[in-house]
C-alpha cells in the first residue's frame, strides 16, 4: 500500500489523500460517515482509474482515517470545507464527484458550491439531510434532552461501532440542508440505491430524485443490495454509472 500524501486546508486541518494522475475529468470519491479512503469502493475505483488512465482523487475528511482531528469534533460543514479544499488544491478543470452515503450529501453540497466544476455526478445510497431527517427526527424526547444537556448522544450502527452524534453536528447540519430549497443538478447524474439498505431507505433516494432539478438524472434500484454496495455486482454497476456520466458529459 502506498503512503498517503497530505494537504493542509485553509482551516488548518491536515487531510490525507491519494491522487492518481490521468485524463480529466478527475473522478473524486467522497466517502461516508466514519468511513475512510481505504474502503472497497474507493480502492476499486482507483484501480479502475489507473487501468484506463483517468485522473482520480480519494481522501479522508478530518476526523476520519489518516487525517487530523477527532470525529466527534467534526460536522457536515467541516467536511464540506475539507471537500472544497481538496478539490480546489488537488484537481484542475472538470470533476466527477462519486459520493457514498454521507459523501452523497457532500457531493450535492459541492455541486451547489462549485457547479461550474461538475462534469457529472454519481451517488451511492446518498444520505442528504440525514442529521435532521434521520437522526434528529428519530430521537426520543429523552435523547433530545440528553443532546441538550450532555452535548451528544450515542446511536447504534449496523455497520461499525456506535456513532457519537453531537449537538454541533445536528445544529450545523441544519445549515447544510439540500432538500429544503431548489437543488439544481444541470449535468449527468446517476443515483444508485440498494433495496436492502437499512441505513438509507429507497424513499430517501426517490425523494432526492424528485426534489432535484436536471435534464439527465437517473435512479437505479438494485434488488437486495445493502448499504455497503461493495459486492462484485454493485462495483460493476458503480463503474458503469461513472463511465455513463463521463460519456454523457463528453457528448454534451
């Protein structure tokens, strides 16, 4: 395994990354909450990019993987800053963000912040607005009181150790919501969603599809695929989706 390189952001956070040189548009992988750039999808996409001479970037948000900081100190807005810093410093010209779960929300925030950079967009079990519609909406009154008094609550996860959800993450998330205002995606957009996903529902995927505006948007439901979306079948579909937006963008 090659050693990561590091980027210091304008906010002083130290982000670990791997950048593969190649032809543009550069594909940028945006991972999920508490995941890192060594995950199956990120590494698989990198191998694909190397094989076809495509520029590719994967990195760890602050508080994730090999980057600086603690997870419990971060929030959606911090990781959006990290994403903009990494893309701005490490890529040039058009990009294709590929966002998984929370990374799907980050991809949408990036598209809102820098629409002129986006040649196409792919999401995998995108989880926009999950701090509000998933976490806070499901909190019991006792959990809401705990969040207020202790500043955090602990939630179980089907995929890793429990999540510590802080008051700052909830409050900051409200400033990053993308499903409450117009969301323009004026570029090829492909959304992938497993029907057996217990973390992000099919209803969430449909809500995003119906809410966003764009002339070339597709949602593909994959029967029995779970939130990891990392078996051979799913990885093949992911590559097809990336190639599809690259081809569609080139023909625009």
